[in-house]
């Protein structure tokens, strides 16, 4: 309503000014040309009031809805009114700086490809163009299992064995669902990525598919390694993602119990579109299982948080130096466990030293399999498995406990 009143008032005032100019031309050519300038039009009103009063009356009538509309706008949205009065709507919006530095040249399915989103999560590298539910164009490189640390891959069309899977998809004009093509071999790929704090990787990317697919990409990329976002080194809790909700819950539990070895053993599927939401949790604190329920809610300014969270921040753990004259005792590694078959996640977390250097086959909730040697738990309680790959080097898989569905110990 306020916008309509303002527009009506402005239209009436504009019509009154046009009418005033017409009356000035009726008087003389000089007054008509002079009235094109508002200050001289005011002079015409003062000198020839009898000719100008009808146009002035129409302009005064237009001021009534204009003032009423501005008053309503000030009471409902004062910031918007301030922006209008400052003429900020005349200033062009500054181009948004992209989150990621992606510099690719080439084409996908014969069309220029300019990805705006890039992720490397759970062993899947995704370069995506378009903000809709289905990407306009997308390239995915699926590795056999998640990889931790730097990644370097070189694949040629004649290579054999277990190679990354390439998927290319595009949304044709007039279609609701994208078309997709998958390749197991017969392509060229060079991938050389190095970690960049806090949750990114960057490096070279080159991909050449068979000629009939008209897909060739070359350049440098920067990708996110999880769905967290950071502001000044801290996690941005205003960003809607399940990783953000997991971080908020983990941080809350550590501060609530005053220790960092709190492990979430069961976590339901979280919904970023629903706030508040009750979340039942199963956790382990110092090896003791507990269950509790918390409520996640979102504040427009502070972002996601747990209701009634009044616990202070944890102090940074201070390292205890070992005196120079006292030799630290060397602990002999424990022999690997002899049992085989299925292993529970709780048992592995309760005594990880028992299974060091033991071969494992871990299945995730997405159906991916990581097989290799168990080397322990990292600082965040994630399971780390090392696997020797073809050629020089090795790969390390880092798996979150919440995404593991099965652990098997192969028979010796």
C-alpha cells in the first residue's frame, strides 16, 4: 500500500509539472522554455499565478498520497526509506566477490563451462555451474574412497585398473531433468591439489574426455573440503548446512562436559530448514555411554545454537614439556588383535591401540568402501586408514564416526 501511494503521488506531481509547462507555453515561448527549469517554473508561478494555479493545485493534491505513503513506509521499514532518501537505488550494486578462485578454460558438452561451486568431500570432486536444485552443467570425479592430505592423480586413456569415475551432466533447454554420462576409463585427467586452511584445497585441474563428448577443461581450481564456512577464522554458524549443525552440537557438548573427548555415537538426520528442532543424541564421555536431547534453534544475528547454552569456552590445552634430563619412556606398540569378523564402532573407539596396524574394511552410509591399515584416531575422533596405491605413494582415508555403518576385520 505504501508503495502505491508514493507512486500515485509522484505521478500526480509529474502531471502537474507537465501541465504547468503547457500553461507557460500558452503565455509565451520565453516562459515555456524557462519553465523547463524548476527554479524558473517557480518564478512563472509567482508572476502569472492566475494561469498557474490550477496546475499548482494538482501538484498539491499529489503531495497528499506521497506524504501518507512515506509516513507508512517510515513506520514499517525505516531502513528502506533512508536508502530511498539517500538515493542509494541510483548506485549500481558492487559485483559480489566469488567465494572460490576458479579459473578454468574450456567447454562441457560443447558449451562454455564456468563453475561457481566446487567441493571435494568424501572422495568426490564436484564442479558445478548454476544455483538451482539441478546444476546447469556439472563435472564430478569420484575416487574409490575419501582421501586425506594432498591429492595427485594422473590418468591416461589407456590406463587399466581401478580408476576414478567421471560423471558429466547438463540440463538441456526445455528439460526438467539433466542428462548424464559416466566414464570408467578412456579419458585424460591431471589433478594436483594441496590443502589450504581452514577447509579448502587448491591446485591444477585438467580433464579431456573422448572427442564426441566435446568436453575439455584446463586451469586452476579452489574447492571446499566440507560444508562449513568461516569468518575471521571461526565457523560461521549462520550458514545452513548439516556440517554446521554437527559442529554446533559437538562444540556444545565439549563445553557442557568440559572436555574434548566427547564422541557423538548416534546422530539423527538434521534438517537445516527447520528451527527449532529437537535432536536426540547418543554420546560417549570418557568411555561412558549417555543419551540426551537438545534443541537446535537459529538466531538471525548469531546463527545456529543450542537452546539454554550458557557454558563457557574451553581453555586451550597446554602441552606439558618433558624435562631435558628425563628421557621419555618409549612404549612398545601393542600387538595387533587376533580376532576377525565384524567390529563395533564403540569397541574401536574405546580401545583404538588394540587395532593399530590391523587391516580393516569400512563401509560408509553412502555405500563407499575404504580398505587399508588402521593407523588410529585423529584429534577430532575420526578414523584414519592408510592404503598403499599403485605406483609410488599412499592414500589416507579419514572417516567420521557418524557416517560409518560397518567395520570388518579380514581373517589373517
